[in-house]
C-alpha cells in the first residue's frame, strides 16, 4: 500500500502544510508508509521537476526541504509502502514520461503470476521505457498505451481521453488479475497529470477530494462542470473538519486545464472499448 497526493490550483501555491504540517500530512502518514517518497512539481517548463527518496519521509530531511520550497500550480506526490518491487529509486513514484506524472496507491493481485500478461498489453515502444520492477510502473505505461491509441501523448489531450485511458487500464488489469470476492480485487487508485489537467481513479482503496482554497466546507463532490480555484486529491483526509469529500468506488474524477471539474464511472468510460481478446487468466497484446 502507498499514499498519493495531487494538487492543482489556478495560481501557484505552497503545499508544505499538506505534505508536512497538517494533522495527517504525508509526513505523518509516512510513519507507516516508509519505503520511499517522491514529489513532482510543475513550473514554467512542461516537464516537472522531481525529487525522490528511498527512506521514510518523516526521517529524511530532504522531504521537508523539498516540500518547503515547492510553490506550484500542479504538484503530484507519493509515499510508498513496498508491496511489489524492491525499495530503490527506480521503483519510487511519481513515474514520469515526458510531461506526464503518475502515482498509484494499491497492488495488483498476484502480480508475479500476471506480469507477462500485463506487459503484453503495453505498446513495445513504450515497454522499453520501463526501468523498475513495480506493478505501478507497468500500469503507467499501459495507461500511456491506451491514451496513445487515440491521441499523441506528447501533445495536449482532452481530459476525457485521459479518464478513458485510465478506466481502460483498470478494466484490462482487473480482467487479468481479479479473482472472486472482495479480497480478490486488484487495488488501483491512480492519479495522473500533465501539469494542466489532473485525473484520479478509485478502486479498492480510499480516495478523498478537498477544494482547499475554494473556501468550501462541503463534504460532497462538486457538480460536474463546476469551475474550481483549487483541488486537492489524497488517499486520506489530511486534516479534520468537513473539508474532504469521499470519491466512490469505481469512480474517476478530475479537472481539465481550465480547472473545470469532471466526474465519471469506470464502466461508462471503458465498456465496449476494452479489447475482446483480453480474457481472464490470459491475454494478447494490444498492437
């Protein structure tokens, strides 16, 4: 298990409280999730500036140092509790490809058994970019494969296309890895950003949204189409009070480049677009 964090704001803002000083900041959560950390912050350049560490965030002075210096309109952060892959830098989130930053909270069920089938779904030209040994990095490149099937991944893409690619990734992986019963479901909370849009999914882990600087105390998600000033997405609420709205199981939420809120269901996005050649306990690669 891990914990993820995403921040998107109309104006650059500090994220030090969420990462370090809040009652349930990522630093506090790292006492349990102690196998590394990463922070990706977007500035003037399209590619984010990234810092990683392999030790516990709460005992690594670099985590607080980096957190205190980050003031950005888009931040993606992660603390890791290793379940698949050794504790080493190449397995630390966020994973990057061009302008894209990706984090995962969860574990693919029986990944060692299903790894070849998952990898077979990744476009060969993208598969060669995999550096580490985690299930998460393979989910990232499967997402990019699904996105690239409709849009060039080195250009700006519609937020719905990103949501659809994430939902297809979840559905394809679930088809391969899931077994009967709640305990047999792979956990796939994903969060991805290109610095402008940000999209997150919930499956078999908790996920919460706060509107932070928007000045609301609502405990429900905003209506689709609402223009926001700020949004924070996190695996757990970072502070007390009625500031955090839960995301429902199998939901996908996000904001586009204009910070307009969007909300979908996984079956609505994936549905018939999932290749029929992918069957439980077996797979054929997507060309």
